[in-house]
């Protein structure tokens, strides 16, 4: 509910020297006016990204091992030990749509699993994947064709509903789709139709459009659509780390030292 701090608001705060956000994105708070006035902007996105990546890894393992479906089956009185569609994350193939801070943290967490990762990100600089030899840059269609696809792109006019009916058809039968970025990146009506037709094993959505999802959102009715309330980046034992990190950044600013988590104007334009 925080309004965007625009030029008019900054005119009323002539002594403001720094915007420090103890959370992730500042896209909804900061404005170009900060950069016109040379007021630094910082966030705890780099800290929260680690927790988001951890959640994504957990979703991937839970989805490949069909944890929710097996749990529901047992609660319904069954004890079916046939493997069926159960797979492993080890040696699997993953497509990443976007590679921001969360995506990079996720790549590091995936390193021990022997996965092959294909990354689609039109803004990826040369050499960005050198740290992760198991990852390679590719086009959008190739990334979407992997059996596990995780969405990490920013919310911009260009990415609105980028995962539409046509994109969903690229996913292999029985694929897994995860979204911890922004709900608007996926056409939820198309996703429901795709899942209702039995073409996806799992969708794991930490974000929806709008939030919270409407009571009659049909995705709520699908047992293989796992939904969480935009909490992937939060953990009780992580809140102190976020607060401490921002306090350290403020101390660096007051000492005239270089900021670790400054959000540049270019970064702001591409933030989720």
C-alpha cells in the first residue's frame, strides 16, 4: 500500500538523502525523481533472493516427488506405492525464464544436483553464466521446452502474460511450472485450461494476478496447482538478516563507503 515517492513528494522532503527499503523490489516505491536528485536507493533484494531460491528448490523437489498428490492420496485412504510419475531433481533439465538475483542464487543451489539448465534472458550480459558450467543461454522456446520451468522475469509491459497458451504448449507433457516472480507473467486462464486438460504435472505459484486470487479462481480447484501467499522470500529466521543488512548499508552510506545493494536507474526499470 505504500505510494510511489514521486517528484512532488520529494519536493516536500528536501533533506532526504537516502531511500533504504528493508524488503525486495523498490519498483513500486522509487521513481526517476530519485535519480534526478542523486538520492541513492537501496533494497534488501539480495538477501531475500536467497530465501526465494530456497523456496523454488523446495517446490522443485516436492513437485518431482509428487509430495502433495501422495499426501492427498494417503489422506483419502490409499497407500499406492507405484512410482507412476514420480521423478527426481537429480540429473533433470530445467528452464529459467529470466535470470535476476533470484535466478543466480537458484543456479548455485542447483549445482550439486547435476541438472542441465537452459536460461532465457534477453538482458543477460556476456559471461554471466561462467560460474555455472551446467547452465547455457538459449531462446524462449527452448527454455519453455524443459520438463521443469521456473519463472524469474521482471514485471514489465513486455512480459505481461508472456506465459500464454502458446508458451504453455511448449512445455512437455507432464511438465512442472513454477512462478515466484509476478502473477501477471502467466495467463492464469490459459494455465487453468492447460492443467485441466492434464498436460501439466504441477504448477507451483507463489504469486497470482491479482493477489490474493479471487475466491472463484479456478486454479484453486486443481489439486496439482500448489499455491502459496507470496511468501517465498520470507522466513522468520531471515527477517533479522534483512534488517541487519539494511542497517549495515545505512552505516556504509553515513561513512561515505560504497553501497553493496544500491539500485541503479537501469536496474529499477527492469525490476520485478
